[in-house]
């Protein structure tokens, strides 16, 4: 897949590759090492604002949490784009996705929230978007976000990266 194909697929889905979210602390959005791109945890930010805040399901219903996971994953793809210098010809596949869900006590459907991330990756990337995954409930996330998503992507190394 090259970048024009990626952008065309996103357009078909009514999506755009966003600008990379500025780090909120002392970290990089993504780092390339050993043929892998490690994407830092991404929040469901759109135009610098969180799209979902608080625990699921009391403050954020399940469907909205899935949408937040989808948005955070789209932000993750933007970080991959940055790490690959826009060269999606280097992209091989998504290896692993970690989804952290700000959860009420007793909430046990983190896996359904994580489907928002997994479904987006498959919808955009096809078979190379299938991955291993962890879906974890937590009692809070940075800025009170409902969801945080991290990615590990396999990509060809270029130019000493």
C-alpha cells in the first residue's frame, strides 16, 4: 500500500489522516526500531480536543467508547505516517494493538470497546490490519480520556531509522 492508496481508502470511509497529536509529556509519538514502529498511546483527540471523557459505561456509553477507540487508532495511523516519513510502501502489517479503557468497576466489555480500534484497522488496511490485541480496563487515563490506544506495526527499515 502506498500513501495515495491509504488516503483514497480513508476517503472512501469518510475519514482523513489527521495531523499528529502533539505529545502531552516527554515522549515521541512513534519510534522505529528493529523493523517495528512503536506508537505511543494515542488518545481520542480531534482538533486538540478529547472526543470522549470519563469511564465506560457511566459517562461514555459503549458505542461512543468504540468511536473513541476508532478515533485514537486513526491518530495512531497518523503517528505511523510520521514515523515512516509518509512512505507507506514500507508498511507490512499491524502486529499488536493495546487498548486501555477507562472503566467503571464491574465493567467487563473492554473487548467490545477495543473492536472500534480493530475494525478501523481492518477497514482501512485490509488483511495487513489484522493483529494481536490486548484490551485492558483501567480506573483512569491521561486527561480523563475514555480510551487510549497503542500500536506496534511492522515496516521495512529505511535510511538508518
